[in-house]
């Protein structure tokens, strides 16, 4: 399936896209367009770099201060800017199932984390809603609040499958997902317990015999001694994961409401699209690890602009592929760049060659 959007308007002008989707005043929309253009041309989240590309005649220091004030504006938020834009783009998106992924990444080392709920799309993930939190594990209440905020953005009448790692595998969250009518596939700690039926003996996930060549699939089990929650299906498979300096784990344990089937692990792989999204925000895109903002409102405003640009360039990259124009920026026989990079590179080329885009 393809994200359906009025592509000829996207090709025509970023201003046209913003004008038709974001319900703000013309002056406010113009400011948003200016900062989006600056971000796309700078390829950075640092205000000093973005300021270089703003179409203003003032001094650079004045442009940096203008940017800082804009990022603190009340209207530059998910509610007023990003949500209407995302809802309009997703309005006609109709896959067989919506694959939603919740994950957390570091925004500033040892200080602030970013938790997002994203929609998997073409080996990437499109952000829906997000929240800045102190470093550490998010709670089930915070996770449910994030899901509640995303509900108005989702197309109706389409099944939803929720994906998350161990942090998002609590019983309280699974109960909430079932109340919404969603299926889920969430990670479990090796220290958690399971049993077959209400009278079975509790066993630890970590005791399952899993090897490189042998995965384990169990049907109709209850999980955790505290909640005795079920009936669920669980599976475990060998997949080493590495941290920055050490090996984090060898075996992945998952609980799911989906039936045991040969395609189960393939569906679960949809979760990894969010890792590509985070990489696009960091080393492969906006370089947010170099962001010099500490003010929470400025961080929120900047991320709103970055995600706006990310969603737009992803749609534009998809349109270039569908209209046989990918070769303009990615001439390899097999696609070398992501949809995000294809759209971004094409757009920057249009700006820099002063063509009417």
C-alpha cells in the first residue's frame, strides 16, 4: 500500500502542503515553512546551522534568536502543527493492518529520553505522537496516555497490531490494548514466569531451551505470578543484541495475542522500523545528538518541525518511487537510500538549483 497524498501539491511547494493541512494563521504557517526549509537545507538540528539557511536579511545572531523564540511559541506543538498534518496524510492509508511501534531512545545522554508511538511503513516508522521523559523506564500509565493521544490520528476500521520491547510488555498495558480491540506482540523479561492454564506449574522464561537453530513456541499460557494474565501465546528465539560496550542479550522472549503461525516472527520484525527512524533522527539525518537545546519547550518545538519534515520527505520519496523518478537521486538498480533520504535529497536539489518546487 502507498500513503496517498496530493502529490502534485507536495512537488509544487512546501507552503501549499502546510496551508492545506495546518489550521493556523498565514503568518504562523509562513514561519513554520521558513524553519522547515532551514532544517532541510542545513541537515542539522543545531540552531546556528539552521539559521544559515533562513530566507531573512537579518544578522545570523538575530536569526538564531528568532528561531529560539519560534520554537517556544505555543502554536508550534504536536496538537496544532503535526497532528493535523499527519491525520490528513494518513486519512486514505488502508493497509491490511496498522503496525504500531512504541520505543524509547536517548535525546540527551543521561538526562532526557524520547518515547514515541510510530506507524511502521516501508522498513521505516512514521512518528504519530511522542513524549520527552526523564531517563529511565516509562510507566504503563505514561504508555497508555501516549496511545490515547494517537487514537484520533489513526484510520478507522483497520486492525491494529502493537509492537514493543520488554519496557512495553507489562500486563496492565496488554489489558489496555485488548480493551481497545488491538492485537499485540510485546517483549518479556527472562525473569518473568509463565504457566499452562490456571493449575499449571510456574516456570521462568529464562529456563526455556532456545538455541541458534531451535526456537520455542507455546500456546495458551498465563504470564506473571502477580497477575496470572492470559490466555496468551509466547515464543522465544535466538537473536543477540549489543549495547555500546557489551552484549545485552542472546534470546528474545515475546508474548502475543496473535495465533501461533509460521509468519509470527516476520510480523514481529516490523518493530525494527522504529530503529531506522531513530537513526534518521540521529546519525543519518538531523544529528539530534548534537542539538544544543536544553529548554523543554524548544526541544518540543524542534522535534515537531523535524518530524514534520520527516513525514513530508518520506511521502515525497514514496511518490518519486511510484512515479519512476527515483533515479534522479538514487540511480542504483536496487534501492540504496530510504524513502526519507530519496525525498530529502531530491528536495534539496530542487532548492539549490532554484527550480520551481
